[in-house]
């Protein structure tokens, strides 16, 4: 009996089903936290929102909109069941589904995220690989110092410096704004994506560097050197591919960071994406919209983390062995 | 190990880091006191160029940019210290307690809760909490505390679980030491030293978040000199008078880089000491 | 140094007063080999014995030219291979030697193969050099290689990945890759450590067969005297980075001239009969960076005296076919 329990236990720890179940559990807690976010408002949210001079009728209407007129337990059950059906609430100011508002602003942010990812990969893969191979030389030292400078510089300062160089001094890119048409939008996205990459590429490159250094210590690498595997094949199949797992595992972190930075970047470069919509919600005290936004981005990170987990299990046969 | 001793054996990165931190702190203390100009006083024409009496020139309202930059240093560093220390102390304490309570299912649920709390994109969660609580430097601090403690709770819980398996804790159990004594004497000091090492790099992040939220207008409010706020105000003059952005931005970045170098040097030092 | 008969053809491999050290910081070196001396004739076999940390693995890395990757450099002595000096070869020159002239079997069968590539993919890397050929040609060559290392159902094995094979199978594949280009010297670093005893003897037998078939010399690293005794006619004993005794295996085992060799011999488990008192070597092996002055074995040596504790590690002193670094080797028989 004990053995069976142990087997079931290890199944739940390692199988794919269990990973999905864990992600669902995390999402449940996440939505619960988001539900309670609204209770942080000191006093009556409707009063706070409308001010002292509001009529009783207006206040009542807002209370109803926020769902505050019903008992707390009922509110909670409602919120959770709606959330699991994909309804994350209604903006109290615009009287529109939060998910819909965000979806309408999504294309800009997706373009930004996409060009960031492309740029990060182009920069980080060769950098991380070189930094690993030459980690004992001056390049390793140079890499360590420059990446810590790039990572620690606040993104809102990096972006202003980039604007100063590329837009003001060199006049290569527009100072702000977005052109929604396809090839033209890349010009407007270049500076913000570059800013993002200056902060994110060093992080990825460092994870890769550490991982490749570990891989280089492996016996199979030594054996491959001795049998004289061709350089390109060696780089890809012997150094990079076996070292990708930690990079993939960090995808959740990257998703969270891209969203966080996106908020600042979209404001600075005046890109009408979801990040900018969050600032609009915040400035207008649109409590429910902010709440919906937090839930959505939190769920996005949980989903990315799960995806990364599954991807790693699929890519690395050693992981399946356990 | 005395402090002077450990200073001597530190590597170059850590030393450069310390040097930068000390320099910024000293200037942050001395400049606002020694200067005849007040951080909020209008002392010159708007955008007056740098001169002997105004080393960084005047800002868009004719205030002394030099004094404002270093008055901001004082405020930002104090805020970041407050922002970082409370989660370290509270989060680690909670983490040790949850790590010491040997309950399987509750532990799994707790892990899920912590994973949920740490999943939110940081700036988004901080912004949301500030929206609910109200802005200003106090709201900003509360938001940072609420969003950061879970990191430390997770770290401390993992470390505590590991220490519980370790030989010296097992030995202490066999010797009949009480749970509380084991926790207080053996586990807490170990976990806290690790949490502080992590907190050093977290400090960089928090100082950046404080500036970022103020940059968005949700943190410290003008006219109080604060780096992020100064960047937001100076941004409009980027094309004509970039120094309004460059000076506070450079000193802010320098501070963050100094702490990061120190943290990184220290981490390497610890790793080499183990070897 | 052991004398090599000057009349005959040059030895295949000659390691002469070799010193290797890690580069710790700028200008700071941490010696790991100091000094190694031995000679290996063409088609000969030499076993390298010693505890872990004695420098065996670093010696292998020196001989396959991968020291730099591990942060180490040669800082003394010389090595010749087929009469050519290989002490200061550049990477491109090493590339010509490795695989074609010197084959290498790494330490653990678990980590010796790339976990994400199929066996075929890993073996075709080596046959492509010689065939340069078409898909079907490569396939035939790989199959031939697997058959040469006596792998049953080679077509199925070709398609699998390392984790789907047993430890013995993996080690056969590793051997196949090492001998594919017909090297004159095969270096095997603890090739059977992780394997079951039965599999171990199969693998050793396979190495012996292939050695005869291809006329390879063998440099076998092991901490197991029984393995060395079975496989190698010559043996070199390493302690704390130095070769302390070199000579014909049977002589070294029957009448050791160095107390460390004798200690290794008496602590063997395979020759013990029930009821025998197994002697273990007193004290712990000294690690890199903590070598004592004088003969590095003296703190653990039963016959050490004050003469042993000063100066440098004594050089090997040749007597006929063998050499020992013990300054009191004349006392060995007395204390036996």
C-alpha cells in the first residue's frame, strides 16, 4: 500500500498531468489574490471614486457595478467562476469587458514583444556562447562587467539615452509614436525593442554562459573534441543544444519582465499598446480594469512557465528518465 | 572575520562597487547641507547653463540641478533601504516558519500560493496596489513590501527544508534540543545570511522600481527631488537640454551599478571561499 | 628516466619530466603534475594507476591536447609522439593528431555520449572524415563500426539515443567512436568504473581484441590494480602528481620498489581470501595544492625517515627495466 502511494506521489510530482494541475492550482490562488486586491482600497471604493459630492444614487450604482452590494462570499464565487470562463470583469469607467479593451490594444504590444524576442536572440546566443568559450580570458571579464552595467541601468534611463542618440543626435528613428502599417512600424519599433534588448539580452546571455560552461565540463564534449567534430556542428549540437534547458526554464521570468518593461517603454516611446492602457486605467482609478489587467498578465506568466516546463520535458530525453 | 580583513580580500568588482556606493552616499549627505541653494528653491533662470555656482546648471524651473540630483540620492537610497529590508526580515521569517512546519499537503498549497504571488509582473502588481492604496512614497513602500516578501519566503522555505535534512540539524534533534532552539540557533542565522546576499541584488531592482513608479507619476510626487520624477520632468527637454535627464539618470544608474557590482563581487567571493 | 634502447625505432609515446599546472590567477600556478615520466612502445600497453587527485586525468588531457579548456598549461618537460615533439602543439596541429592518431575513451559511460543525439548521428561524425560520402555509405560505415564493437541488433541501436541503452552498450558505442579513425594510441580513462563486474570484463576483452586487430597501443587509466594487471604489460604508479614507480606490471606487483606501490597492492580486495586482514593505506590522499615537502608520500609512508621530509619530490631512479622514486627502495625487501 505504501508503495502504491509512493508511486502515485511520484507520478504527480513528475508527470505532465501533474504539471498542468499545479499550474491550475497556482492560477486559482492568483485569481484569489487578484480578487482581494480590490479590498485594499481604504473605505468605500465607490465613494473614493466619485468623491464627496456624489449623490446616493450614483454611489449605489457604482457599488452594484463593483459588485459590492452582495455578500463577500457570493462576490468571490462569482468572480472565480467568471474568471475561469475567461471573463475578467468590466471596466467601471468604459463599461466594457476588460479582456476586450486589452485585446484591442494587443497588436502594438505583440509587435514590440516579437521584435524584442528576435533582437534578444540575435544578441544573446552568440554573446553567451562566446562568453562561455572565452570565460577565462579578458573577454569573460569584459562580459561580466558590461552585462552588469547593462542589466542594472534603469530601463527608463536607457531608453532616454537611446532616444537621445538615435533620434536626436543621429535622426535615425522617430522620437516617439507608432505607425501601425507593417513594414513602416519596424522603424518605430526599433528603438524601443533595442532598449528592451539591452536589458534582456545580457540576462539571457548570462544564463546561457553559465549553462554552456557546465556543458563544456561534460565528458561527451571532451570526447567530441578528440574525435574532431566539425566546428559548426560542435557549436550547435554539443555546446548550444544541451545547454538550452535553463534558458527555456527562464521563459516565465522573461514574459513577466517584458510585460513590466512594456509598461514603461510604451509610455516613453508613446506606443498605444496594452502597457499604455494600464497607465490610463491607473490614472482614471478604473479599479476593475486594473484588477483585470493584473489577473491577465499574471495568468500569462503562469501559462508561459508551464509551457517552458513542458517544452523542456519534451526537448530533453534525460528529464523523462526521472 | 573582521570587516577590515574581509575588505582586504575582496575582489576588484566588489571594491569598485563599495567605492561607488560610498561616494554617492557621501555626496547625498554633504551636497544638500553644504550648498547655499535649497533643493526646491528657484535660484536661477529656467534652464540656465552650468556655471561655477551651478555645476549641473538649472532645471526647467530654475532650480539647482546639482543639489536636486544629490538630494534625490538621499531620498532614493533611504526609500530603497526601507523597501528592501522589510521584505527581507518579514519574508524570510515567514519562509523559515513554513519550512519548519512539516506538513506535506499544506506545504504544496503554500508553494502554489507563493508561486502565484511571484508570477505577477512586478511593475504591474506594484502599480495595481498603488492604485488601490493611493500613491505617494508611503503607498509605494507598501506596494513594494506586499509584492516582494514572497520572494524571500520562497527562498527561506527552500533553504530551511534543506537545512532540516542536514547533519547538524539532525544531530541537534538527536541531542534533544527543542524545535524553537534549533530554529533560532541553527536555521535562522544561516537562512538570513543567504537572504541578505540575495537582498543586495534585490536592492538594485527596488531602487529601479522606485524610480520607475515615480517616473510614471505614481510614486514620490514633485516637487520633492527624486531621480525617476526628475527624469520624467526633464524628458520634455531631451531635444534641447538633455542634461536635465543625463545627470540624475547617470547618478541613479551609477548607484544601481555600484550595488550590482558589489553584490556580484561578493557572490563570487563567497563561491571562491567555498572552493 | 627509463632508458630507451637507442638502436630501435622511436617509441610511440614518450613523456619526459612533464610538469602541468592550473592557472589560478594572473601569474599564479597550481601544479597538478610534477613530474611524470614514462615511455610507451608501438602496440605496447601501459597502465596508469593512482588514487583520484593524483593527476591521472590531467595527464590524459595533456595527451589529447585539451589542457587549455580546463585552465591548465604545460610548464616543463616534453612529450614526443612517433618521434615528433607534441609539447607545444597549436590547436590546428592537435586537430590532425586527435582521432586519427590518438583515440580517447572518456571516464563515464553515462556522460560520454551526447544525450540529445542519436547513436547514428554521433558515429557518422567520425566516418564522414574518411568516406566524405553519401547517406547510404555513411550508414554502412556506421553499421560496420557497431558490428566491430560487437553490438547486437545494430540497426535498432543506431536509431536510439544514449539514455535508451545500457551502460555496457553505451561504452561499446564510445569505443566505436574512439577507434573509428584507426588511431595508433588509445587512451582510456577509467573505461569501466561505472559498469557491473560482468560487463566490465566484456568491455576489457573487447578493448584487447580491438587492440590486437588494429595494432593500437593502449594507455589505460585505472585505480584498479586487477584491471591493469590483466590488460597492461607496463605500469606507471602516480601519487600526488608524480610518477613514483614505473616498470613491467608483473615485477611491480610481485616486488614493488616504492612503498606506495606496495600499499596499493596490499589494499587490493580482489586477491584477498576470506579471513585475510585487508590493509588500507593510512591517512588521506593529499590533494592538489597541499603537497608536502620532500617525498610527497612520506606522511603516509611506513619506512619514511627525516631524509624523506626535505627538499623536492625525488626523481625516478632507473634500475634495469624499472624505476622508482623512493630513496629507500633498497629497504623495501627488508621491511616486507
